[in-house]
């Protein structure tokens, strides 16, 4: 009897094993699928190097495998930053330390002459076109993040407001600056800025199209109508729609700085899906609390934006471009000499972003 029982158990085990073979293939395929998910959800996770190749930041990013590099262009005194020599030298400097320069943010030869229609505007625009061509030819970079904030750019009324746990954040309160004196340029109307922007786009976008360059307009920060007499126009979602209509083109797009769009009152996932990957060329992934007249920066996980929903919206539209954190708090043990760009704060932000990317990629 015991022999019959042992035979029955063996046969039952064999039948179960044979029956289960039909599921092995699907299990193996699923495991393989999980292992082969796209790193960073297929996007180009990057970091900013606005102070040059700072060794500590390089080390951190290499250790985290965040290899995209965003910056302006530096040049020696005898070389213009829009010339090929300057671009080649900077590209090689990034490559030497193991980074890939993939976005120019704050391009040379685009300043007050162009934005305020001053003498020398046409020459400055020609130099900008030369810059685009050299950038694409010698560095294979196809994204330029620019803004239309003449004289007064990124602006805060406090760079050391205590945030969570004593971290220092940047903040803005229009009440503190609404009566500030005018700059040397006096009153500059919003109508004038629109006219100057249209002039620029009609001169530059056709040349950008020829080489596949993507111009990514950054929102005004903050988005008030005027600061010290200087008008500001990239302040609403509707104005971004207007920008895109001035010269419809794959080369005329935006930087989705989601903190700024949230302060405009926009729902980030909704606006991301409206503009889509055809118009969103670059992403600043950041969080804020407040509105355009009074706000503060926050850690990525505590502001008013649903960051999971935001990241999923980029994934859903098929965005594959460069994305970086922006305006992080200054954390314990770090200096606040460059507010918004603390090395320790960047570590937290990049880890948070990568975690969202992996979760969304695997869930999909």
C-alpha cells in the first residue's frame, strides 16, 4: 500500500509540474519586462551647472548616475560665447568629467538689446542665430531654454525664509517690492515686450527649424505684471498659448517650469497634456506653495502640486526630453551662498524624482 501511495504522489507531482509549464513563459516574460524598464522613464534626468564644473556636484551626480548637464556658455575673454570655439571647449569639458551637456539655459547674445529693442538688436539676433547653428553642429544640443525677462530676471524678496525643519527656502511677496523705484529704463510696457518678442521669433524660428533647434520659453518668475517698471508678459497660460500662435512651429515651444505654471493657477497634469510633447521641450520639476503675488519654494514632497500626477502626465504624453529639479531648499550642513541650488537639497530632489519615474514606469 505504501508503494502505491508513493507512486501516486510522484505521478501527481509530475502532472502538476507539466501543467504549470504553460505559465512559465508568461512569468519569465513578466520578469524580463520588469528588469528592462526604461531608466528614468525614458526621460533625460539632468542637473544644472550654473557655477561651472563644481567638483562636489559632479561627484554627486556621477555617483547617482545623473549625467545630463544644463548650463549657459562660458568663454575666455578673447572668445565670444556664441562662437564655435567656446562651444567645443565647453562640450569637451563636460565629456572629460563624464557628463553630457544637453541643454543651454540662459543663452548668450540674447539680452536687453533684443528684449527692449535697443540699438544693436539686429546684430544681437544674428549672433544668436550663429550660436544656435554652432551649438547644434559642434555640441549636438537641440534645446535652448530662454526667457523674456529683460533687466530683472528671477526675483525673490527673501532667500532665507525658514522652511520645513529649518531648511532655508526662497520666497516672494509683492507687497515688499510694489513701490520699488524704477530701473534706468523707466516704464517698459507689456505691449512693447510683445512686439519685441514677435520680432525675435519671426527672425529666429525659421533658422531654428532648418537645424532642428527647439526654443523653450521659460515663464516669468514671479508672474506679476510689472517689477520696478519693467513689464512682464510670460505670466499666464493664455499668454503661452499666444506665444505659440505668434509663430506656430515645432521649434517654438516652452520650458514647463511647473512651479511657475502652478502659481499661475494651472493644474499641472492638465496643462502638460494640453501642450504635449510637441511643445514641451524641457521640464523644471519643482514644487511651490502660494500664488503669483505671494509664494515660497518647498521641498518636492510638500508643495501644492501633485507630483506623482505631474510626473505621470509627462510619461503619458511620451515626453523623452531633459528634466531637472529646480529651486531646492538649502539643507543642514550646506551653504546658502547660491539660494535654490544647494548640493544637499539637489540630492534629495533627484532621489525623489527618480523614485517617481521608476514607480510610474513599472506601474505602466
